């Protein structure tokens, strides 16, 4: 009996120590600004891909200095503007090839923000901080005089979807529509996906039984709660071979949003994985996004007439 007691105490001590480490270092588990073996700096810039762009430096509302790229479809910035929020790992430079194709296929401008602690931005990532960063980016776009501010669409992939959902909900007058791709219901739910033993201690609203450590999670990113409060149209893009976020998360997000919002569209891509759905989806992927942009951020008649005149 004494041996069993010591064993139980030992196992309990290991569990408590493990939980303490998870709580202490959770930001390093949730946010990955630097890919293994690489540096925090940008490996390339838009100039490398011959894209028209400008470096933009912003201040978040708490004073953190942020870096972004405003990549232009044409020199006079015609077309809608996509405010793109990236996946977790790496920085905005790792998404430039996808953005290059986005410009070609969608004829849009793209604003790429480096979250705090990512790329050339200062600070350290956190949920509260990144929400402030996203708002700073939108405020910048809303104040520009060289774009049509009525045609700003937020596009978030994975973690970026959680960021974009909060921003869209908070700004119904500034964001025309939202695109979510391979986004999770919450970090609380993802904890049990990535580290299965945590599902007994941490979980979202649909979890069974008590989840005693939920209150310790500083970046819960409860997207499942946020999408149900969004008024604008939402396009859900789900890669059915997603190896990181279970596709069921996207189905649950759509169901929650569509229960309150009739302007929701759900599209699946059978071979799409977490990071390559935009590539695996091929023409159908870009056609889907283009049609959504035409619906929520249509071209103004004056722009269409001017383009027709210029083409003659």
C-alpha cells in the first residue's frame, strides 16, 4: 500500500509539474513566429517577386510598433483590398507566393500584417495584443485615400481566421465580408487535438465534464463564439485532408454562424491540407473566392466605366 501511495504521489507530482510548465510557457506553444532552423527575419520581400508594394509601419493602441506590406494590384490600387491574416508558423514572407497568385487571380490589393513578435514587428504575441494589432491594420486601411474603403474584405487562415473573425465582428461598418480557411473552433479544443491528454483538463463549450484548467489559458481564441455574432457575409473554405485542424471544426463554425446569418457559404476541397488548400483547390478555389468578392465587394459603376474607356 505504501508503494502504491508513493507511486500515486509521484504520478500526481509529474502531472502537476507538467501542467505548470504548460501554463508558464503556453504562449510559446500557441504562437510560433520562427520556423525551426530559420531566423525571425524575412527570407524575401515582395520586390523579389516583382510585386508593387510599400512598407507600412503602424502603432498598435498599446504602443507596439508593427510592420506590414501593402501589396498593390496596380499602381492606382484598383480592385477590392484583402486584409490577410496568416497562419501561425513563420512570417508574412512565407506567404508571398500565395499572395502573388492571389493578385493574379482575384485582381485585388493585399495588406499583410506581421503580428507583434512576428517578422519585423516588435513585442510578444498574445491574444489581446494581436487583436489590437489587427484593429490597427484595419484602421490604417480605412484611412487610406488610394483604395475603395467600402471594398475591404478580411481573409484569415488557421490562427488568422480566429484573428479575422474577432476583427470582423468588431467592425461591421468597415469590413464588407470575411473569408475563413481551415480555422479552429478554439484553442481550448485544439489543446486536446495536439496534446490528447489535455482534453481531460482543457476544452471548449462542447466538451463533456469539467475542464478545470480553462481559466488558465490566456489565448483561448473562442472563434466558435465569435462567428455567431458576425453580421457580414462569411465564406468558409475547408480542406478535407487538413492534418492540423480537424475539418469538423470548420463544419461547427459554419453551423454556428449560419444559424444566425443567412449570408454564409461553406465550400470543401477534398484534397486540401492545412497549408495547401489554396493550391490543391486549383481553379475551383480561386473561382469560389472571386465570386464571393464580387458579391460582397462589387466594383463600382464608375470604375467599370473607366476601365472600359481605358481598354478601348
